[in-house]
C-alpha cells in the first residue's frame, strides 16, 4: 500500500512521464540539465587517474574522451532497453568512482615493478574488461546476492570509496602529487586557489534554487580556472596539434591481464553492484514506477546487466568502468521530467563531445588546485552517501559492529597497506579489504531478533 501511494505521488509530480516524448526544445533543455549535474563527476575520475599516475597528456585526454563516448553508448542502451539489456528508465551511465582508488593503487604497484605506461594502462583496462563480465553474471544472481550484500555492506563500500579518495583531493588542494616533497606544495597560491573554488561551491550549495545548487561544482571550476589563467598557472600545450577527431579504437594500448589485479577489480565490481541497485530503485521511485514485484525485478536485472555490458564496451574502448549514476534522480525530481526519451539526447551529446579530442584535452589543462577545491567536498559527499545507505533500513548493534569493523580494517589498510602483506594483494586495497570484511562478518555473525533497529527519524518506514 505504501509503495502504491509513493508511486502515485511521484507520478503526479511529473511533467513528462516515463513513456512521454517531450518536444525537441524541452528534451534538449532537460538533457543539458542532466549533463550539468553529471559532466564534472564523469570526467574527474580519468583526470585523477591520469594526474596521479603521471600518464602522458594524450593518454589522459583519450581516457576522458572515451569516458564521454562510453557514457553516451551506455545511456542509450539503458533508456531504450533492448531485450534483457537496460532498465528502460532515464538511467544515466557514467564513470564509476569506485575504481579510482583501485586504479591508482594497482598503477603504483605496476610502476614499482618497472612497467611502462602502455603496459600499465593496458593491464588496468584488461582486468577491468574481464571483471565487467562478473557484473553481467551478477544481474541474474541478484536474489541470492541480496542475502550476502546488504545495505550495510554496500554502504561501507561507498563510505570507504569517499574516505580513501579524500587523500587524492587534499593532495590536489595543496598543489598536486607532482609537488609533494617540495617547498611549493601547500603554498599560499595553491591553497588559496583551491579554497576559492571550495568557497564558491559551498556558496552555491546554500542557495535555495535547485538548479543553482546543482551547478555549484561547475561554476566553482570555471571561476577557479579563470583565476588560474590570470595567475599564469594554465598550460595550453596539451591542446596544440590535437587531432580534429578521436577515433575510438578497441584495445588501443593492447590487452594485458594480471590475475592478482583481476581479483581486486572483480571484488570492487561485485561490491558496486548494489550501489547500482540502489540507484536504479531510486530512479524507479522518482519516475512513478513500481519498485517491487516481478516487473521491477526485470527492470533491475536489465539495468545491472547493462551496467556490466557497458563496462565491457567502455574498458575495451579505453575508458574506466561505468555504472548507473545517482545524480540524475535529483534532476528528475527537480524538473519533473522522467521521460526516457530525454536520455537519447543525452547519449548523442556525450558521444559527439567525446569524438572531438580538443574537449578531452581542454580538461587536462585544469590545474590540480582547481580540481582539489571541488574534490574535497565531492569525495566527502560520497562518504556521507555511504552513511545514508547504511542507515537505509535502520541500524542495530549487529550492523553497527559490521560497519565499524569493516571501516576500521579498510582505513587501517589505507594507512598501512603492508599490514596484510602475507595475504593476496586484494587485501592491500582499502575498499576491497573493508568490503570483504563486511561481507564475511555479515555471513558469520549471528542475528538477534530482539535487537531493534534505530532509524534516522522516530517514524519507521511503512
């Protein structure tokens, strides 16, 4: 009954429902609104990985371009729902932040072994390509996985993603990884510029108008970029002699595979499945669709299967893995547009933007402090999203113990990765170690029916 009431309320608030086809101009405006919410988070992971691992500019630019192309392809598959592929809802695909820390950790490990950039990136994308098939399989095993990967487990994973990435954000805040260990790191010009960006994002976040709040990160980056330009901190050499068009090339850097790296990537893939489940459920709710029953389970299965298939395509083309993004759910609520046909406009715009390399290369010119000012808040919000997921169905003593232990192990590994040097390499990654700990504890710890859940409010969900 509660589901029907929520569904009817959401549907009544919609200007364009799921199957409606808005006029061309309305569709274009709605598409641009969605892109405003997701564009910065979409290209940021590739920029972070490229900057931290010190990849060549053209390689980082290609990662950014393919992120846009793959996101466009993935969004088109999701909204159209071809057979068993796709949710058939306005589900936007974008780069999965879960893999940023993993890629950086594995990349550093490969660099220590003497691998060059080409071999390193081909291995990272190779293990991600194979691992994506695990998500495709997980789509058909969702009823069984739900017993193992609960909101507490998936919430811990998202929390650790945010916490582990804050180190990257604060390093860029101080000037970037390339300046660490020098007197320049943490100097006033870098910290001041990053603080300006953060202040602008916070200012916009305090505004009442939803569109202004949503555009805060983009405005902060633009203002920070202009100030950096005036300070002479922007290097345009990356744009010079850029080709007119980028041709997506499968396995452009070759195909390499490493089983130890695959274990880590595969673990993150499986743990991120339920982040996608949560996002797809939220999309169904705000779109006025059923979020229980066989019809919804079919949508869910198609959405998760598309997640895996899109990551197969993305990593083959040269992008980091993709997943369903949560930000577009807020846009649906704000605009009242849940039409899946708007997703087709989003898909086309992303693919076209990705095919012109000047777009990708332009983003590589953003100075580290400008990115750092936005990332500190962005990654903190990811961590808070993890807390909200943990509290979805309330929390009792057992769930609190699982979350506390998993976060303790995960953060402990982040501080001292060699503590588990006798175990497989997967346990030297904070997200994987914490996620595996949460899964194991969820399986072995006994449940106490008398242990009551505590909710975020006094009123329990109906």
